[in-house]
């Protein structure tokens, strides 16, 4: 038995935008690959739609895409959906699709989920804390569906559900949650499940939600992060691998990857500057964007530029305007640019403050020292007592401070 696996189609993403057709074209390609590779079923690990209540236009296109596997020859297999106290046989047309909802598909308890509509229409088999038992020629694959739940409660819900592998079957756990090991920091609002929390005894654990792909070998199991079929956030990890479909061979326990054709490429650049002028930053950004355009074919590439560092004295980030650059590459690339700059003089002042703080001086001493350093950069010729000036200024005696400056210097 062969199973096609992919996730995070995000149908309806960028509706009304220049990229609005991309999610549909990539989803169509994913289904076509599943059909071409003569798989017996398709598994989708959540976020089929980009929002819980898709527009009628998105729904119409989704029904057309989900009709692709229904037009295939029906494989000789049986599917039953088993809940805690229920079991029902599933009637399906063509190539069956088994799916869970994700965080974008999620609706509150008591509200109808869009996947329930697709299930009732016969376009897919919707699993929510249930399992689908697939039988073919004496082989059995059991797909356990852990649909997406709020991250803060995900580990508690997983432990409460406590899925158990079915004896004599190849067991697949399908999830849609953040996993701690794949995130840059620990936060229970973002992830409570780690690889060590995953239940034992499953041959394959499939997870959606995170949009880059990864395969990890666990003790007695394989963890598959499917990635998405469309880029939504232009993250560095998404630029490192192409989008595609995984095919799991039940007998060989193997995973093969098939890249989506004609997908839009993503280029991610992080460039650090030191004492740069606004012109130098703009020119470097133009060079990187041009490089991405020359290295891609087909659809105009996405180019993410993260520009950081410090600017030369006299320049600020407000001096750097990317409007003309974006206009220059209009139609050739989709530019996303962020800038995090500070001036060299500001950096120097921060360094001085840190040094003064480290010396454990009083606030008054630090203020006096800063005043002396700033006065040294002017035409100040020590014609007045700096300490006296500082005390007058600290007491807001501006007129007396001015008089002190104007007072003739004593011999």
C-alpha cells in the first residue's frame, strides 16, 4: 500500500493579491502527483484552508481540486472510521482523501467545521480524535487523526486521547501542532509538545503546521514534518528546501519525495552592514534582488531581505526608502524587506553607557562625564566650571547656566 502525504494547502491564501492563484495551482499539482504515483490514498495533515470560513470563490475552486482524485480508478481497499464508541464503513469515489483540521481550519466547539462539509459531501474522510483503518489484500494501515488544538492545551489533550497502535497494522499518527525542537525558543503558548512526548509504537508520525519539511528518526519510528505546499511567511527554513509530496510505501516503510513543478522560488538574504550610507544599503539590496531574479526561472521569485547593522554618522533608517527599488523589480520579483539599523554614533553612545554602568558610577557622575565628553566635541575652551554647569542644568536653572557661559573667564 502506498500513501501520498502533504499538508498546509492554505486554499484562499492571498485572495485578491497577485499570488492568489498560487495556493490552488500548488494544491492541484500535489493531487496530480499522488495520482501519477498510483498511491492508494492521500493523507492531508491540516490547514487545507487559510481561514475557518472560506469565501464562496475559494470553496468552488477547492471542490474542483478535490474532484481530481475522485476521477481516478478506485483502489481495491476498505476504509472504516473508528471512534471511542463508534465505527462506520466509508463509501468513497476514486482515490480516498483522509484529513485532519489544522489551526487555520479550526472552529470552536459546537460550530460546524468546513472539513465536516467536505466529509459529508464525500470529498474526504475527516478524522478528529478518531482513526481510519485501511485494508487492502490482507494489509492494514491505521491512520490516527489528532486534529489541531490550541497549543497551550495540546500536550494535555494528546495525553488524554492517548492513541494506541493497532496490533498487526502499520500505524500512522497524523498531527497538526508545533513541536518544541523545531522552534527557536520555548513558550507554552507556542508549543507544549516535544519529540519525547510523542506516543510510542507508531511506524510513522506525520505533522503539519510548520511550513518547512524535515525527517527525524526516532526510536522505533519516523517523524515526518511535511511542510506546506505554498509559502506564506518567507522564512529562512522555507527557502532551503522545495515544496512537495511525500509517498510512504507501507511494505518497504520508505519515504520518497516528489517536488512540486513550477513552484515559486524563495530567496532569503540576511545582510549585515557597518557604518554604511543609505546609498550603499540600497545598492546592496538591488544586487541581492538581481541575483535572485537571475537564479530563478518560471514564476517571479519571492525575495526576503533582512538588512541589519549600523549606519554611518549622519544617516538614519528613515533615509532608506525602498519604494523605488520595489517599483524597479515589479513583475520580476516579490520583495519583502525589513531593516534594523542604528547609527554608528548611537552605537558608540550605547557602548559608553555600558562602560559607565559597569564602573558602577552614580547617575550624577555618569551625567557629568557625558557632559564633559560632549563639550569636548565643541569649541568649549574650559572657560567655565563644568561641574557648576552640570549642577545648574540638573536643577533646571537655565538662565544661570547661560550667564555662566557668558561670564568672562577668570585669569
